[in-house]
C-alpha cells in the first residue's frame, strides 16, 4: 500500500485518504517535463517553515495495506478498502470501496460530504490474465455517500475513451460549490504517448456531459498530466499542470487567466479561504527538473509568490528526499500529505 490522494472532510478536522500504489507515477516521473517558459524559472527551494513534522500520523488498518499486489500497482484482485476516514487524532473511523477499483488515485469531498474518487487506470492485459473478472473496473469516477454507498459513476468501467461515453485514466476531480458541476482531469497515461490525452471534462451534478476544457500541449490552457484541481474564492479553476511544471488558473468555461511557475512539478494542491495555495512537489529530481527540490511550496494565488517551503524527508532509500503527492489542510492550518514513498500520511503542525 502507498498513498495517493487526500482530502479534507467537511468543516471538521476529519480527512479521508485514498490508498493506492504509485509505481506507474514513478515510471512517468523519469521523463523530463517543463515548457520554454518554465525552463527559464530559477528554482524555488527556500522560504519560512513554521511547521513541525508528525510522520505516520494516520493509523491505517491492516486491510488497507493489502491493496497493492504484484508488480503492477493498484487494487486489482483484492477486496481491500482503499478509502479510509480518520478523526483528527489519526484514528480510523471507517473504510470502504473494496473490490471497486483498479488504481484509486484522486479524491474530493463535496459540500454535502459525498466522496468522489477517480480510478486512474484500466486493467492491463497482464491484470486480466490473472484476474479475468476484473474487466469491468477502472478509468472512471465514482461518487460515494459519506458512508460508502455508490451514488453515481462517470465513464464506462474498464474502458478508456472520450466523454460522454468514457473517460481516459482520470487523475482528479472537483465539484463547483455554486452549482455542483463536476470537473474531471484527464489523463494519467504516459506523456510520451503520441495520443496523449490532456483535458478537463465537465459534467453537471446529475452526470450529464457539458463540455471539454483544454487539450494536450504546452501552451496557455493546454495540459500534460493535469494532476490536481481546486477552485479558488473567486470561482476560478486552478490546475496543477504537472508535466508542464506550472499552475494554471482558468475560468469555469476554460478561458486561460494566468499561470504560476514558482511552485515546481506540482502533484497535489489545496487552497484555503484566503486563496493561500499549498502545493506538493513529489517528483522533482535533477533528471526531470534540474535544480528543484521536492517539497511543499506555499504562497498566494494573488501574486503567485512562494513564501514558505517545507523540504522533503531525507531517507536512506531516497537520495532526493521523499515528499507526499496528495495534500490537504484543516481548519487550524495544519497540512497533511499522502506519502507514496514513505507509504503513509504525514501531518505538519503549525508551531
């Protein structure tokens, strides 16, 4: 088991965590990213750090640790629950989602407390040889009630494709708090694929397909691995365009507003009510993003300047340091990251 996504639950300090393996992410991470513009940006590896670290904060159940069998990561062939709900002490309250996913990846909790999860992979031929009954899973978004009841599925399970019939390896999902529209980021496929998908598909709250935002590329409003989505206080869509090494801000209709390039190779992002943005860079190395360190970069969406930097965990098996991929904040301003390399949840408490 390793941890992929993390989200705040409602207005309390409870959170939900997605547990999934991230070997596929590490393979893609070996490919150099960036754009002509972001390649000119000086590395941002410093800033205030007003946090103390609590490693292995979440007390994961044994069941959650059985969701990554074999060489291909994910939940294929298991009944282990990949979605876990914890109280603010890190004690597990409940878990659900067993037997429903191939590679649970992104997570979002809407204003009603419903839990949306993206499944970022369909079964491979190798998977199906071992588990032939797993063909009707993967490459979808599933909406759950807070208790784990399935309320809606977007996409066709087990099939990669275009909306409205299907989705392609969705990475993350967010709902518009004003009307419930659903924004789905695609895709998590290999960025070297000549048929790479880079888009955001939009549905209304009933699941009716509305439109597609963006396309594959490096220009304004284009994406290569849109890996995380959030809305700011102005109702603008904020996108972690990971392989392009930038944060993009768009209107709900998809019009490009601005980009910020000081936050690194962002995998996860969170935004508070004051439009402070918290980003997790779990992939920067000398090979893919020269000069940049992994870490949490915190700044303002008003000017895009980084004011705080939390460095990576230095571990024997990670010479570049380890850092979480998913990120969330609670009402007290504490930060949580979902750690793929360290396989757990780290809490950063304000000093």
